[in-house]
C-alpha cells in the first residue's frame, strides 16, 4: 500500500500527515504522540478518528504539525487523519461524519479593533 498524504487545519494550526499500513505507531514532529501530547484528552482527540473508524492498530501515521496551541494542533491532526481514512475507504465517512470529524471547524480568533482594549471590550465608562 502506498502512502496517503492529507492535511488538516484548526485555528492557526496546520497538520500534514502521511498514513501508511502498519502497526499503529503515531509519530508527531519526530516524537511519539503520547510524548508530544502529554495529557489524555489531547491524546484522545488526536486518535479519535482512528478509533471511530476502528483502524487504531492498522495504520502508521507520521505527522508534521506547526502553528497554534496544543489543542488546535490535536484537532488539526484529528481532521487530517479523518480525511486520509475517507480517502482510503469511503465507507467510513458516515461514521466519521456522525461524530463531526470530517468537517473543518472554521472558528478563528476575532481581530482586535482600533480604539478598544480587545476585540469587543470597551473602556470603562464613568459619568463623572
């Protein structure tokens, strides 16, 4: 089997993955995924697509991810893996779609506006 190459994005994080048949190794930026994502919720997010498709021990995944924070990176990895699984086997798409794993979450941080402290926060008003 050849390598399947896809990418996933979330906020400002971008993940590029290379999916090959194997024994379930997941390497992110040269480290094991349990070392790269030290907390269990992040590990769950990163492997959620493989778990839903029932392919957790059938593929090796090599990931290059950059930008954003750790949660955005984990969700970018999840989307990229889901896209690769759908590319290999379109029959898993309904199961992944039911969990919302093949849709890119396009929410981004709102920009700061001039004359304000934050994007929407205004300065305190006083009648004095």
